[in-house]
C-alpha cells in the first residue's frame, strides 16, 4: 500500500466557524495549506439506504434528494460527500437545482424555514462498496471511513443527512473538546 499521496485533517466535531462556512472541506483544507477542489457528481432523487432512511425517519427505499460531490486535495480524491434531504420537504425548491448552492446548503435550508437544532454523527470503518474504490482511487485492501451526520430542526424534524465517505489512509481525524473541557 505505501505512503498516501496526500493526508488531510478532519476535526470532530467541526469548529463552529468552519461548520458555518460556505464549504467545510474548502475551509479546513485552506487552514492546512492544501489546495482543495470539489466537483458535483449528482443532484437528483434516489432511494434512501437503511442508514439514510433511519436518519430522515422515512422507510428504506423512499425517494430522497441526493446532492453528491467529490472533494479533492491537490487533485487527489479524498472524500465523497452526499447530502440527503426529504423530498416531502424540499421537492421543487432551489435545493434540487444542479451545482453548488450559495452561500451554503445549510443557509439555503434555513431560508426555507428550517432552523437547525441538533445533530447525531456515526462513524464506521469498512471496505469500500460499489464504485467508492474507483471514485476515491483507493488501493486494493484499503478501507474507507463513513461518517453519517443526521441533522434535526429545532422542532426535532429530520431535515438533512450528510454521508461522507473518506479514503481512510488520506485522513487524520482530530478530536476536539467543547470549550472549557480538558479531558478526553
């Protein structure tokens, strides 16, 4: 397997200033001195997988809006990030339009009347599935880290699931404490 072509850092949880930026990845990469890029791969409906359905509180297979992008560090693919949104809430809105949303997806969700209240994040290390190995250009036997963040409105309505699949050898996950905490 050898040395990875690039290593990027991902803070868990994300700092509020980074989380609120137009692009979490672009902001993190810039802070690390990494030339970052992103490419939208897909925007449209697709059936909800089990973990997406659980986060959005819909039945598996229910059509949801998917917004999938590839994140690059120095032209090396490092993450595939897919936002999933309930079509009963966001069909026929600007969120369904192709391309990146300005100023950010979260801001556009809030413009539509949904205020974020809390989130749950689950991490899993696993072999790549489907076309993930080819998309992320991982070596045979290399694993990925899957991060699934389900976000809920202040009224506890599930409004956004973000699934990020990272090439495991190209990431370091920094764990940070909330302000004032000094133990891990």
